[in-house]
C-alpha cells in the first residue's frame, strides 16, 4: 500500500468553480479496501448523490473530498486544483453531518456566525451575512434563540446555513436528514433541493435512502464495494439499471431465476420463457441469469382468464398505500411477487384468491449472473414451511 504524497495545489484558471475530479482513488483501512480505484467527475453546480448500503465506501469518499481522510492512491481535484495534502480548513468545502453539531450555549445567530468569526470577518459584514444566511433558510426570526429551543428540522437548517455562510465551492452532506421523522425528512428534501437550485452550489450528498436520492439528485452514483456500479440521472437509474445489484437497490423488484435461452433475449424459468431486454452485459446461452420485473409493471387477473406471459399464484396479503394497492402473491418456489396497482378501479382481491400475474416483455430487464445480490432487501422470500 502506498502512502499519500502531498502534491502542491496547481491552479487551473479555466476550471469552473465547484467541480470535483476523483481520479483512481483507493483507500485502505488495514487489510480492508474501503474505496477501490474510484474515478468520478462531479460537475460544477450539480446535486450528486452517493448511494449505497453501509460499508460501500460512500462516506469514506466524502471524507476524502473534505480532507478528513487521505487517499492511499490517486488524486482529488477541487475547481481544477489538486487538494492532496491540504487540510480541511484550506479546502473550499464545508460539511454537514447527521449530528447537527451546533453549540448549545450559543444563539442561532452566533452559531451561524462562527465560521466568519474564525476568519476574522468584520463585525458589520458578519451581521449582514448572518441575516442573509438565516433568510435563506427562513429562520431569521429565531436568531436570538438557542438550538435546544428549535425542532430537529430547524436545527438542521441552521447547520446548513452555518455551512453555507462561508460560500464554499462544494457542500458535502453526510446523511444529514437521517435523524428526522419521515414527514419532516420529505419536507427537508424539497427545501434542500430548492436551496441548492437557487444557490447553484455543488452539493455532494451521501445517503443509503434510495427515495431520498431519487427525489433530489441531478445524478446518482450507486456504489458497491468501494466502486461505482452505475452513474446516471435518477430516471435512467430507475428505468435502465445496469446490473441486478442496481435493480435490486433502487426500488422494488420481482426476480425470476433461470438460464439464458439460445436466442439470447429470454430466460428459461419455472414460469416458462421470460422475454425482456438486457441490462448490462448480455449473458451467453446456457449461462445463469435473472429476469427482473418491477411491481408497478405487473397486472392482476383471476386465474385462468389472462393470456400472455405470466405466473399463477395465491394472494397472501393486500396493503392499501394511499394511491396504490400492493398485493403479495405466492407464486411458488418459496417466493412471493409484489404487485402494485392504482387504487382507483383496482380489481377486487382478497387473501386466498387464485390469481395470475401478467407482464409485458417490454417491462422486463434481464441480468447476467447467479441471481439476486445480498443487498436485494426488497424481495420477499417465503420460509419453506409457509410455501
């Protein structure tokens, strides 16, 4: 393992402010590789999310950009200049953590002004910029309160304004909404995206919450074992996953295991030949593969009444999710399918009904490999005694 070599920052005058270039970065912790030859280009003014399960390297990547960790190999450039060897306070970045880290003995205004005080900014300018920062998060009226007098969402907004008051080129956010309840978290997601759009600051956001990443990001980097599995816009990540790993981690999937048939566009499964489009590299005839179908692309019909591709099963449960109805169907082989249909006009189904789940080949994605990755937490596997 090589040691990080400090490289003097080199100015690149035509590099846009706020761009981040990560080139071949590797980070070891003992014998474990946390980040593995990672390369990533983050555009100035972009909202990019690093998404993945615990241990995939997303937070380590963020901490290396911030300067809290140092890569063992590779280079990191901010706004065109290498920052290897530069301490955090000399980088044009600020970080917002899950723990708000507000000073309880200071007022809201004093917390927000702290960074300006450290930089010896004149008092008059401090007052002006604090007022501007609090207006930005709509909390100026709370300037004289202590953090303990605020709600969790308000404290998080104060932490944001404190991080932004120094006008960083890049704002790094390490799961900042994880401690909030669901409704408040969803409200903060909208506020955070609107704030980023208004400021034009580059945001790099770490999360394990797929819905959070989908709702806010310009692009998402789905990470696995220290590498990027797929980098794309949210709509493309959802509709065109590049691997079974991405398909299972983003949204919910129903999987059918089998082997690739001779024509190459179908998988031989217990439900017959399942045709679809390949995601990622195409497998060879006879090799193992998995067909993936999202719950919203399945349709329900009474058993024996529907033609075309599908699988028969028995209704295990029905859940009302507001605008949609989610139906769990035992399709055999100790597996259940999830079917999600619009609640208005949904067919009447009850536990124990014999049904057929049908689909269109256009909505099926096929992935090479042995099947569902370990991270596929959204797949229902029935215990053998319940099958």
